[in-house]
C-alpha cells in the first residue's frame, strides 16, 4: 500500500486532485453540520432537520445519470471547475435566506454536486498509473469519509468563533445572529481552492468521441448510454452488488440508534462509538484493498465483501450483545469500504473512456438508491413490528428489520457471484 500510494502521489495530476478533494471533502461535512444547525436554529424541530437531509439524498437518484452523460459530451475539466465555482457561490447565500430558500439551496447544491462526481470518477483512471487504480479510488473515497471527524471539530471551533468575529468586518450582524455562517463561508473557500487546483491539471480529452456524442440529441445519448451500460455483464453484476452494499449502509443509519438504545439497552453515546468503529473499519478496508485484490482478484473480493456485510447484519440481529455489535462494526466498515472502492474500480475498467462518465453516473445513482431504499424500507418495517418469534429467536422490530435486510444483501451477493461466473 505504501509503495502504491507513493507512486500515486508522485503523479502531479493525482496529487492535485487528492488535495482538492481532501479540502472540499472537509467543506462538504462542514456544510452538512452547518445546514443541520442552521435549520434547527430557525425551526427548533428535528423533523425540519430530517427534511433537509432527505433533500440532500434525493438528487443523486436522477441527477447523477444526467451528469454522467454530460461528462461524456463536454470536457470533464470544465465541468469540474464550473460546478466547484457554482457551489462556492450558492453555499454563501444560506445565512441570508429563510427556511424554504435554505431547502431550495440544499437541493440545488446537491444537484450540482452530482455533475461534478461522475466527471471526477470518470477521470481518475487517467491519473492513476497502472496497478494503482484500487488505491486511487480508495484514497479519493477517504477524502470524503476521512474528513468527518476533522470537520466536526472544525465546525465546533467556527461556531464558537462566531461571537469573536469583529463587528467592523462585513456580515458581522449576520454572523452574530447565525454563527453557522462562518462554516458556510469556509465551505465556499474550499470549493474555490478545489477549482484552482483542478485548473492546473492536465486532462486527456477525446474531441472525436465528444463530437460523436454531440451528434445525437441529449435524450438519444442518454438512452443509448443506459442501454450500453446494461448490456455489460460486469455492470449488471455491479448493480446488484452496489445496491445490496449500500442497502446495508442505509440499514445502519435507519435502525442503528434504535438497535443500540432499545434492543441492546445502551446509551445514545454508544451509537456514536459504533459509527466511529465503523469509520475505523472503513480505514482498514481502504488500506487492505490493494493487497486483497492482488491475492484473490477484484470480483472475488467485491462479492465476499457483500457477503460479509449481510452476514454481520444477520449476526447482530440474531445475537443482540453490545460487545459483539462493537466488535462487528469494524469488519462491517472494512467490508463496506472494500465494496465501494471495488465497485468504482470495476465500473471504471469495464467502460471505455468515451462512455465512462455515463457509467460512473449510473454507479453514483445506485449508491444513493441503495442507501435511501435501505434506510426508508427497513426503518418503516422496524417501526411497524413490536416483537415476534422466528426460527426459535425472539426478535423486536429492529432485529427483524436487520434480519430481513441481511437476507436481502446475501441474495444480492448471490446474484453478483452468478453474474460474474458468466463473464
């Protein structure tokens, strides 16, 4: 891993992309915390906070495929710089708006982001030397997930610094009223830095392929791209696996705190520890991906990771012990990171550069669909059941929901294995 990472960071384009994504990843989490705090300050209602989180989850389901097609029709560098600058401008407006405008900005901000991501992910193979693509994808994923604890601490500092902001400087009154404003302004700066770094990178652009795409209407291009993607057996296998893996992530967010507090009888603080252990596991998975792939191959590790995710959720459902839940959170996070990293890698290598944007847009859409459907469906199922007995086990709603989810995920892994065997 160390040698591979060293090779990547010796590549100027990847080094700049990583730095830009690390900084903007910090800004993304800052904005998430700031949105939560700002909306709660305006309304004092947890349901209002939940609504803004939903608004940030919905756009990927339909914006990502559109952004993917555009990433094949237009220069990806231009798309990335433009979207960074647009987000920098939009996020600054939040402290000066009312609740409904905040909702609109949150939705629009996330919508624009889904044009950036496919262009970025489709470009990563250009910047990763041979044999380093898994590590490159893992490092880019780490720029997002790894910035969570840092962003939490920085948000606390910025929020506290609101009262120290000099009154002779611009926007002093607004920051007095809404100290979250500093976090939104900081997020804007991170996007500008990212845009500057991307502007110095060198992208390989196929004018011929872009011209071919432009000869078709956007609608024709979109449908042709979707058809080409679905005819690819590797992509079909990935579709099953990605949906199953992200479904598992959605389940953890939907019933995790209920499982910890009601099923296990632990404190809400314990849920924070569970998430922290999950994050530590993701770090381990990202560090181990290159070595595991070298030993067993991408398809095997991808399929095995999904089986592990499903197996762990079933184990936690049937054996509700706090120590076991904490112990299993680490391998769950590792398997989740492996699945995400290898999904990106397999998708990138299964597509030609001229339609890689469309493929990565579809992958990003599946990420959100799996996460959203898992959270909503299993959350609803868990709350609809009080207690029942099944195959000799007494289960509450949280356990039953997790058991159903685990079975679904294992079924998804089986479909992945079957599809890959046919390739």
